[in-house]
C-alpha cells in the first residue's frame, strides 16, 4: 500500500507540474484536463510494463537467491560456523 501511494503521489505531482500552468481558475481548462488524462495514461502504461517485466524476472531472481543461500548453508543445510575448530573440545 505504501509503494502504491508513493507511485500515485509521484504521478500526481509530475502530471500536475507538467500540465497545469494557470492557477487563477478553480476548474481545469479543457487543455489541462486532456493533458492530465494523457499524462496519467502514459505513466500507468509504463508502470504496467515495468510490473510485467518484474513479474517475469522474479522467479529467476528467487531461484538464484535460493541457490546462493543453499551454497552458503553447506551440506547439512545449516550455516557453516567459522568459529568451530576441528578436534576434541
């Protein structure tokens, strides 16, 4: 939810700064309104493309991370202890 709100706030600020140039009126002009619509649509499409790429790459990243974790854990599945000295205690 936090990430969604951050993206939404950034999109709102970016489109507002880009499209709204006259603050003397209470309502948006038709030009400002169409600019805001197209700006928001472009950013939403870009976000969907990025999320699609992320979803496509995520399984490979998780698999690589699991393989690295398995290699670090050692054969027993437990992390190797650097303090353990061989021999009788």
